[in-house]
């Protein structure tokens, strides 16, 4: 049996930048799911020991792993103002989308409502960042 080299996700170029939007979205979704599962686990443990009810932690914490990925990609786009403008626009649009989604889900427990807001933020940020930084870099460079 021959071994095949598996592709690492997300695929990156020589500078370390993510090159495929689907990879970025996939890793963001995986990070959100992992973050929500960890929060649910913590909630379950605290509920079990009588320190609260399940679903009461803030679901926005699920954005920690995707934010780490965004920071890595931001660093990989060294040089030039494109990354700062793209990050600012993506953050503004992403935060507005996340707050809107969380506001619509206000009747849900904080873990679910915050998780929906975190997901909206991360997916919008990833899309705007990916296309925005490339478009701006092509215009300035």
C-alpha cells in the first residue's frame, strides 16, 4: 500500500496566506463547533456541581479559535495598508452581522444566541476579509 501525502487545511501559499475561501470557511466552522462544544461541556460541568444552569455561558466565546485563524492570516499579509483596511471593514461588517443575528435570537439561552452571533460574525468576517484583502492588495500593489 502506498502512502499519499494528505493536504493540510487550510491550504496556504508560500507567505502563509490562506488561498482557498472554502478552506477558510471550513476551518472557521470547525473552530466554531469546537468552541461551542467546549462551552457546552463547561456549562454541563458547572451545572452538575450546582454552579449554574446549562446554556448560560456566553456563546460569543466560540469565536476564539476562528479569531486566532484570522490573526494568523492577517500576519501573513505583511506589508502594505491593504490588510489594515480589509480587517477594519471585515470587522465592522462582521460585528454588525453578528450583533444583528444575536439580537434576532434574543429569546434563546445565551449559549445558543451568542453562538449564532459568533457564527454570523465569523462567516461574514471570513468572506469579507478573504475577498477584500486580495482586491485591495491588487489595487495597491
